[in-house]
């Protein structure tokens, strides 16, 4: 009313001069409801002016007289004109009380925000993920095995310090605004504290425990929050629930069938973890919706047969036949049934799409298969042109003890974000039996969870109780969606148990009596979930019985069919078939490995040509190296680096994809290769020399790797399995560094074909030579690879058979060579592709020889009509007068340089004949015998620079003696525990004695 009265007064004709004042008041009133025109500075001004006017009317402008007179009353009381928004007289005590309440309110809101974040970060410690209800994550932190399993957040400060220190029971019904970084409210923006805690515990402390707050990408955090926190996120439709139930029925009844039919057979069943089948089926279904066309899988032996049947859809007949002792159709050792792989193109009815699902063969050495499968997935992405991982994906299943205990797990996972090794995210599933054979987790790892290595590589971890089937399915869906959206690794920790011991023959009560007393009374997961669905009215007993009968009928039908199988087929279990390759190759022919002069000229000149100086600044040392190469090319000679370039370049021209990796392969450990130049003025700018040889050449994937041998070699072996039309090379920094990758040699490279009919043409290059570098940079331990050769030393092949060399190669499990010329290296590498089959090549490569004049070849040795020389015979003066030769020395590798230099120095070139065995296995019996017969009067010895108990001597000796029918002497260093000495004086002494023995006639 006061406002209306003053406005009326201001509108009178006599107050026209005040109308500007009116406009100002109106604007002030409209702009802020909290301050009227008679408030703040305006009210104070009017009141002060009125007091001056009341004392002396002439003290202010006379035009205000009518205004103040018309207001009437002896005294102007501004309070009469104030509204509810006008400031009142300040009460200090009231203000202090309001400030305190405001601060308390802010403190409580901050505490609630911290509470929510604490649950997001640490709620998993209270999650009920153990189906046996024996432990929770918090026990590890509390160092107490007696901490109650049903602890709530209010009772346990492990999760949130705010509960019981800032937030109390009196605040439980207080409504708090929810922060942006949570989805627990759904469409609601505020909840009571009681409801906030209830929802957080339901999300983070139930059957699922989530570790994700360590992720660096904020979008990843929000994605997981939304998928887990949103009310109703876990809900399933009736049809989805029925699908889960059917899948559990199949998983459980298959294991029961195995146990009934073959009770004494070791099979490493999935009992106690059958919900893994529902998990994998959910992943496969969802992946087709998201565009995935191929899944490459690896898994441990536990549950493998179930996985092969219910996920990979292997014929039950083939599985059942594996339980019978039968003669195999194909040669080879074969493997036990729970190591076998398969592949299938599955049709997914839910999406009407096909997806290729392959399970890789694997050995009992846990986790060796992990990098192999990552390599296979990367290779398949290459062949499909899938540069972003949209079409091909890897799933790797692990055991809990192996995941936390095996170093190759980290070696594999750390490849995830390396640009030349990434598969753009893999799903890792841990089948967490909560025990390693007989070892409890508390004695098997130093962290709360077996999955903790995942935090090193920015991967979220989803722990889930395997007896909560819907939680398992939800976690599976979140994992596949996360992987496909962010192209990152994700880990699922499926917490389950083994219903029996390590195998069906084992007695677990010896070592885990409490655990197995609990396990004996546990219901199977299909019963648990079936009871839940019946209670919810989703299914009936009739439904369950119908599904069980249907599956049992299927099992019985295939059991009867399996009885008709009389021979075992290893070929039925191939996981990566090379369709059409063997049929298109002449099995009796090695294609020509020579190349034309035009090709030699093109590649050699390109290899000597620097990039344009205005475009790319190279190191001065590179300029000098290129000038030397150019002079060498003009002279018609090739050193080792040129031999490599001619081999790789010609294969690239022939549309052969080459992948060469290792710790220093771009430059070469000894700086001989230099296939990648680095700009001297621009960081990260490179010039890749062989990438631009031909406009239509194949891809040359030359990449330095991380400092890992086990993981990287496994990766490259997997890559090599993908196709016969590629050359995969792994080069060790030094040959003996391959020691740390020994399981890959022992379980895949040496015997993969024998066990699984799985061929690979991988080349393993091991720098080798005893040159004073010490015990760890000298020997590639050639004796190890020769010892694993599947060859009978007493069985000499038919030397008159013109196909003998090819038959030897076909029968060999791998090829072991130590070549001494660039041309021979060139032909050997090209032979890997020219063969009508594929074999691994273990190649001892030179160190000193990389730049030594003895290791050079004329260009004529690369031309058509030339080929790989399994043995390089004597071609010098000794070969002209063989009857005058006193000593015939067979050798292998760099020691040939020492022998040749000694002959020249001592003028013994006519007395000592030198024969270099370039291919040690398969052994070149025919060529060795030919040289032996040529120098029939000479004393025959074998010379090696390695110590006598090492090197090729132990392999060569029985073959030479059986072939010649007499004892052969060895010229070498004396036996030693170390592969080489690290003391210069001892090295010089050994070398002096070796030389003396070489020239001793």
C-alpha cells in the first residue's frame, strides 16, 4: 500500500519534475524483488532528505515541498513504505545463529556428497560377492577374519568416515540435494539421507562390487555410474529372465551329465561357477547389437568343455568322443580334451546376425595363451581393416590365483594402450574359485582382490556374486557396452567356488575343510534362480522340468551318436583354419626365392636414398651410412642390412604383410638396420624407409616393443596364426633374452602343430656370438632349441630321395639355423613364404657379422635360380686340391670368421677346408656327406665358439658320427656353467686356446 500511495503522489502534476525519479524506482522494483525502490540507498536518501526538509524547508530544493507535505504526518516513517523484501534492523545474535545454521547445513551437504563418493570409491569393500558368504573385501583392510559379513556403511568406517562423525541418526530423515555426479535419484533431485544410504548400499554393497573411481577418463566414470546407479538399472524383462534360466539349466545339467557318465574322468568341471555360461552368452548377444563380428577367446581349463558346448556350440558328439580312447586320424601328439579349441559362425536369433566365435587351444601353463589371443585378435583386426576394434574383440578368461600370480598377465594387459599392439579393449573374466589349487588367497596375493593388477592399466573391475544370476548378466552387459564405447580393457571378477577339488580326483577337505563343509550344502545356481523366478511368478515347475527334459534328451541323443565314432580327428579342433591355402599349394615344391635384377636395383637404390633434405632432417651418421651403402651397391655387393632390405622389400612387393617387432628393431640393437629415421629438429617425426618402395605394396609393420619378451613373443605367435600370407618376425635384443619367454617356445612354437594341427611361420631372430660381451649378451642358447627338435639321431633319411630336404622340413617341428651370408638370410626368409606349409624358424643372427666384410654377398646370389644353401661348402684353394687337405672343419655361425682369418694368417688355406652348416635342423645329411667324401684323407672335426657343453655340438655329434661311422673331435671352449665369461683376460685366454686348436693339424 505504501508503494501505491507514493506512486500516486509522484503522478500529481505538481510532481512532474520527480518523474525521472519514478522511472528509476520502477526499474529498481522490476529488476530485483529483494530490493524495492524504498529500500537500501534510496530509502536512506529519502529519510535523510526529509529530516533536512523538516528542520528547514529552504535547505533543499523547494520542488520537494509539495511531496513531503502531501505524505502528511509530522514525521516520515520509512517503515510504513517498506514491503516484505526490505531489509530490517540487523540483530547480531540472530545473524550469528543464522550463519551457524547455514554453515552446519553446508557441512551436512558436503558430508553427503563425500558419503556418495565414498560409496562409489569404496563400497565394493562391503559388497556381498562371495556366494559362500565366508568373506568380504573389508576384511583385508581390517586385517580381521571375524569382521561381520552383514556390516552396513553406518557401522563400518572402512567405506565412509562421515557416518558417525558428521552424519548421525538424527539426520536420516533430512532431505539433501543430490550432486551431479550420481544417478541414484533417477528423476528425483533430492532424497532423505536414509534413502540415499539405502540406494548406495543396494548399488555398491550388494551382489556387485565395482572398482572404477581410479579411472582417468571422467566419461568412463559417468558411464559406469549411470549403468549401475540409475534406479531400475538391474531390472530384467520376463523373457530375459527365462533366457538366463534356460542357460543355467544347460550349464548345470551338462556338468551333471559328465559326472554321471564319466565319474572317474578328469575334466575340470565348472561346478560352482556355472553362471559363467550365462555371462558369456549375454556378452555374445550384446556384442552383435554393438557391431562386433568376431570374438577370439582364451580360457583356463576349468569349465572349458562347458564353454565349448554352450558358448562355442561345439558338437556334443565330438566332445563325448574325446572321453573314449581312440586312435587319431592325423599324425601328432594331440592334446587332452580340456586344452582343445574350436571356431564357429553362430547365428544370434535376438539380433538376426552372425558372429564368429573362436576358442584358442591352450596349454596347462596358465596364462601363456593370454598374449597369444591378443595377438590373434590384433591380426584379425588387420585383415578386416578394423582399425578401431569395432568388429573384432578378445575375451580372456583367467583363474584367480593365476591372474594375481603370473607376471605374463601384466605383460599382456600393459599392451592394451600401446598403439602398435592394442586391440582396442579386451574383456578379462576371472573365474574366481577363491583358491589356487590348495593355497588360500591370503597366502597367494598381497592385495584384497585377485584382480588388482587391472588398476595398473586404467581398467574398471566388476566383482559379482556368481549365485546371483541377474547380477551376473547385468555385469556382462555393462562390460561389453563399456568395451565397445570406450575401447578399453574391462575386468569381471566372477566370484564363485569349486564344488570339487582342483580336479574331480582331488580331495579338497585335506586343506580347506571349512570351505568345503559350506560347499557341500550349497544349492546349484539353477535351483537358486529357479526358486526366485517361481516366487516372482515368472516361471513354473512345469517350465523347469520341460527345459531339463529337453536338454537331457539332447545329451542322450549325442551320447549314442558318439559311440559310432571310431577314430579321433585332431583337425576337428582347429581354431584358426587357413581355408584354401594347402589345397592351392604344390606339396612337392618350394617356390623360387630369387628375384630379378630390376627388383634388386629398385630396392637397393631406394634403401640408399635419403629423404629430401628440405622436408626431413636426418642424423649426420645416417648420411655417412647411406653413402657407404651407395658405394657398396655400385660395387654389386650386399651387407647384412641390405640382405634384410631385399628380403623384406621383395616380399612386400609380393603382397606379403610383414610384422617385425622387438625392443630395438627399428634401428637394430647394433645400429645396422635403420628402417626408421628420426627428424633431428621435430620431435616424433619419422621417415619409414621401406613403407614407400612400391605404390601397391603390402603393409610393413615395423615397431619397437615394450621391454617384454614373454608377452610380446606370445603376441607375435598369436599374430602369426592368423594367416599363411604374412611374415611375422620377433627379434630379441640379445639372443639369451628369449630365456624369459621360454614357456611360449615350450608350449606353442615347438609343439603347437603336433598338439593342435596349428601351423605358424613365425621367425624368431636371436643375436648370437661369443665376443666378450659377458654371460648375458653372448649366447642365444642354440642347444635348447636343438634339444627340442623332434628328430631321431639314429635315423638317417634316404639320401637318394630328391625330395628329402622338403620332406625333412615337412616332418620337422621347427627349423634352427645360423646363417653367415646376407644372401642366405635373404633366401631363408623368402623360403618361409615359398614353402607349401608353415614352420617356425629359430634363427641365430650375427652381432659382429652385421658389419664384417666376411658377411657380405654379391648381388648375383640373389637372382632367380639361386636358393637357400643348407650348407656352404669350401670354395677356396682347399677345394681345388682336396686330397692335400689335412683338416676338414665343419662349423656353424661366427666362428667361421675366426677360422677363415686364421687360415689366411697362417698360410693354411690349402690345408684346412671349411664347411659352414647353415641349417642345423633339419640336419643336411646329404650335403655333409658329400663334403666328407670329398676330403676323405683329411681329419674331420666340428668347431664351435661356444663352450663344449653348449652350442650345437651335442646335437651335431651323434649325427656326424652315425653318418661317418667314426668318432668326431670337437674344437671349442671348455665346459662352463655360464654361457660366456665377463672377464676380458679369461675371454682372451679362451680365444687364444681355441685358435691354437683350430690350426693344430
